C-alpha cells in the first residue's frame, strides 16, 4: 500500500465558507489522510477524493437510519477510518458530531460508561457510534439515557435517495468538549464559520503552509489540537496528514519521529511528548532518523516547558533537528483552537522573570536573584482576533503586567451547548471571552502564566502551582514531568499547600526520602511549607490532551481517593 503523496506542485488554496466546501476542493488534489497502526505500519491511505465519495454515501445511510439534519451524534474518536468517514458524513448530512474519548488506559469499564453518559447527555445526542469492540459499552451508556441502541457502521441501512442538505456557514459543525470536562461536561458548539476562520488563521498566518508541507500527528482526535490542528486544518489547506494512534505513541514514541523522517514538516505536541521521545532515545539507535525537514515543531496543549524542549533539541540535533523549528502556541476549545502563535524560524523565546516581584504585585521584571522562572512567549494574537490583559476591576493593563486574559474574534464560540448560565459567565455582549487564564503582553506578544482558578494565595503572595511542580520535577532526581500536582486547601487558621507526588517505589525508606526531598526543595526555592503526599504511579488524573488535571487531583484528594492508592 502506498501512502497518499505530499504533492509539492499542487495549487494551494486557503479560505472556504464551510468544511464541506473545503473537502470538495481538497478532493480535486491527490493528497489525503494516511492512517497508521499501533506498530507504525500504514493501515489505510485515504485520498480526499475517496473520503468525499465515501462520506457522501455514508451521509445518506445515516439519514436512512432515521437521523435528521440538526441531530447531534456521538462519535468515539478512535484514530481510524470509521471515525474520519463518519465525521465528514455528518457534515454532508447536516448532523452535528460530538467527538468522544476512548477509554483511559487504566480506567475501568464502569467509569468509562459513566463518562460517556455524561458527555452524551450534555450533547443531547440522538445516536452514538464507535469501534465494534466498544459497542456493548456504548449500548449501556445509551440505555441509561433512553437513546436507541448503537449499531456498527456496517449495519446502517442502504443510502436514502434525494438531495443532501445545503450547509450554510453559520450552521453548527461539531461539538467540542472543553479539556478536562468529565464530571460536568461543557460542550462548545462550533460553527462552520468559526472553524474555517480559525483554520485560515492557522494555515495562512500561523503555519504559513506551503504546497510541500506534510503534517504528522499522534494527538487524540477527540481533543481540539488533534481534531482541528491535524485533521480539519490540513484538509482545509489540501495537505496530506499522517495520523498514528495516541496509544502507539505512548508505547513507542519514536514512531512519531520515524513518520517525520518519511517527509513530515509540521507536527505539534505538548511538552511531555518531546520529553518522552528524548528519554526513549537514550536507549535507542536514532542514527536512522532524519529530522532536517521538520520546519514547525509546535508546542501547545499545556504550559510550554522550555527545559524538555531544549533537551529534545539537543538529543536530536545530530539527526538534523533544529531548535529554531519550535513554535509555541496558545489556544482553547472556546476559540475553536488557536489564538496566538510565535513567529516561525525563531525557536523558543523565553525570558527569566523575577518570581518574587510577580507574586507580590504582578509586575514582570527580569530575574535578579535566585527565585527566577522562565516563561515562554506564545507570540502575537492571530490576525482578525483581539487579546487584552485585564485587572481585577476589568481595567486594561499595560504591557509587563500579569492579568486575566480576554479574547475576541471570528473563531470565538457563540456559547456553550445548552448552558446559558455558563455562557453568560465567560462571554459578554461585546463578544469578549474570559479565558480564565493569566498572562502578560510584552512587545505585542502574549505569554501565558497559568490558570486563574489554580493560583495559590499564601500570605499575600500569588503562587503559581506550576512553579512548585516544575521545581520539584527538575530538582528531585527521581521525579519526571507530570509527577507532581500542587494546589491549595482551605485550612484553619490559614490555607495549606498540598503537593501530590507520584512514587514508583514501594520501599518505605525511598518513599520517605522522596517526600522529604520535595518538601525541602520547595521550602528552599519558594519559601513554601507544603504537605507532601505520595500517590501511586499514574495516579494523578490527566485531561483529554494528556496534561495534568490539577482541579481533578484536588477534588480526588479532598474526597480521600488517594488514601487507598497503593504504591507502585
């Protein structure tokens, strides 16, 4: 089987009113989607022309099954041909797909069924589709919601006759659940207009896509960075994309680099993905890789950590990787995907900041003492969009001052699905979205510093939990990225800082030393007296993008969930 080609001589067109029209044009080119299996072998080459034809037939079969234009449909987003075909079939049928996560590796059946029930209920789904292996689980979730029993894609009836519905730019395109929304799901209803505005800003202004570009991704398709960044945006620029399952990356992360070696030029990952590759490369032969063509190595989906990215660049410099390829980005599901992207070809733009000054009054000043922290600039806001940093009273703050981030533009959501109160809490009449994030502007470029709800207030200081986590992970030898979660717990007479630490040892002496080392380094570096609690390996919860869910970790801690966790 031959993968769909890059087609460097193709005519490149950017900007379409709807996703359907983008696919119609992409179908005139030889490019498409390549799907790989868990071992990195090509499972299916799906040219855009074939995808269009199969999606149209499948759309008629969906309508013949009793679904009607405007219905919402849950789709378990496995990285396979069925999900891709169903997603685009929904577009032609006027259905609104809601991508759903796969079961977490260590989660139980019942927990997953309950999660599906919450997501399907929030979406108001009329039907749900997924891999054949999950149909019994989907049926149980559907039964609890009085939905009809799910069927496999092969069991759909023959195509219905008649014209497919016309799709308008302001029609809903899909439902994207916000990262980490599991207990109380918040679905963002994304229109074709918002999607295509963001895809245009990403491909034309951010990535500056070229005809010779080829995208590679292991990111989950139920997350916005995977779905929009590496399925919908590549299609909207007629770019070939190579997709491997997230599970394949977790087991064999260097498959990602093997696919990049085969012609990839654009790929993204949260910081931990680069870190995992660098760590695996210590015991692997990487001489066969060629990363010299990797022109955009994006970082997003979490706070950009310069340390792991620099370690990756150093480890793979010998096979052609350039640290100038790094592109830090910032975005969220409520903005479709991207809001800011750093300039191309400059690599990471990081500055060491005086943490004490920032904690005290929010001013960003160059580090002058021992307590410094590097923050990475994520570049200017994308064209057509606006970004403001505001103070507690809503006033616009000057550059160099940390505040709450508000954004406005054509990619911003019109609201959460069926949640008017939640919408009113974050979106004003002028279209300004309260992101809930903190950050600052410098020279017109935006630098995020963390989530406002995560900020720890201690004795008049504003302490960023990431500071505590990253310090522990960097300075305590036995810890890795993602091993630490820090948060505040209400106490009497004052709040307490709790730090959860994943331990891979069952040796009491080793565990005692680990807890003592973490407490000591936080006391020394941050003047923070923390309660350090050890939890089992892989015990800390993650969001759908693979980053730490600090709020869920705190909720689990308060519920006593970690008391029963045995050491690994």
